[in-house]
C-alpha cells in the first residue's frame, strides 16, 4: 500500500511540474510574439481629406511603403471630404497615442480645430499638400498653388496665341487652400490679360464625374462661345474633356497634378498640358520632417516641392512614373 502511495505522489509531482513548465512556456511565447509584431520606431497617423482621388491615393500608398522602409508605424484615414470627420479621426489618433500627425485638410479654416486638438495633447502636426490656417502647425510640405494657377493660365494663353478668348474654370472644393490659391493664380494672370473673359466658373470638387456634368451644362448654355477649359486639377480636366468629345466639340483643356490618365491625355493630344505635382515628394517630405522633429531636430516651417509642366515635348519622361 505504501508503495502505491509513493508512486501516486511521484506521479502528481511530475504532472504539476509539467503543468508549471507549460504555463511558463506559454507566457514566454506570448511576450515574444508581442515584441516581434511591434516596431521599435515612432507611430505616425495621417488623415487625408479623401482617398478617392488618384493623387491622394498616391500619397497614402507611398507613405505606407516609405514608413515601412524606415521602421515607422503608420496608420491612415480618409476624411471623406468632411472637416468634422477629420477632427474625429485626429481625436482617435490622439487617444491611440500616435507620436505625430500628418494632416491633408479638407478646409483651410475648419481643419484648424484638428491642429488645436493635437497641440493640446502635445502632438506635432505636419500639413501636407493642402494648407490649414493655424500658427500651431509644426511644418507644412506642399507645392506653390498660386504659382500653379499662374502657370496653367499662362500656358493656355501661350497655346491659344490670342489676346482675346473665352474660358470656363473648374474649381476644387470651395474653401480648400488649393482651390483658393489656384484661383488666385489664374486671376493674377487674367489681370494682365483683360481680353480674356471667364464665361463661367464653379466647383466640381476635384471630381471627374462632377466636372463632366458641369461641362455638359456649360456646353448647352454657351456652346461654341467656350474657347478653352482651365481646370484646377486633372480629374476635372478629364471630365470636361469627355463631355467636350461626347458633344462633338474640340476645346483645349489643361489641368494640374500629372495623374496617369492626364499623362496619357497629353500624349494623345486630348489635353494640352498638366502641371505635375509630386505626391511622393510631398508625403515623404512630411514624414521626414516628422521624424526629425521627434528626434529633437529643427525643420523649416514651410518645405516646397516644385511643380513641373507636362507637355507633348516631355510627356515621355512622366510615363510609367507611378
């Protein structure tokens, strides 16, 4: 009997020892998994006013790749063209404890609240591509939109080789910095060319489909009186061009951004030019600025990435760029 009791005791000790070892192994494995999944670098969050346009998608896609290469944790949101949505996204990023925020604002004034919220939480904000009216912004990376407006308007005048003709202008979302500044640039050139008349102007919200519908309306109203189309981005220029072709007209169009379809349109002669805006250069510049500030270094308050005009003469240089 004693022999059996001794065997049972030894067996129980062995089982308990194995159980404890198993528990210890499980805890170790869990800790190892957590440390393997988490990157050692900073966490950067981004909110874009939309991820429906090719240009903004270019920025977001490149940001993912660029942050991965630099060991940075990256998360992004689409504001769906709504400033209040972007504020909620910033609040979420603050709660999640990001180290820096990249802001591509829908509205220059309304999105100042995003910067205020992050500033109160001690998180630096880096604007990219579109501007926000806030002196609390850590840095801004973008391109000179007034200059882009001037460039496309002057290019159209040079192309037309006339002192007097009529244009229609397709604008971005009202109140967004790119819309305001590109409109300013267009009008800077028109001020020196009083023979050029704007027959109509309106927003198509950077949308190809909205621009097509608006252009159809203008063609019904003005017809052959329209001599040229000046669009504040390529999506709208392409939408207008489609309406022009469907209506049996041949009216020159120009835009901004250098998106894939616009490059093709310039090559085919469907657009006279597109002012290329470097999405990769802008977003990588914003990420670099964020890393420097988080490392305790200083950065310029404004970092400018130049535009480049795509024409029939240099279009080959921009094919297959993305």
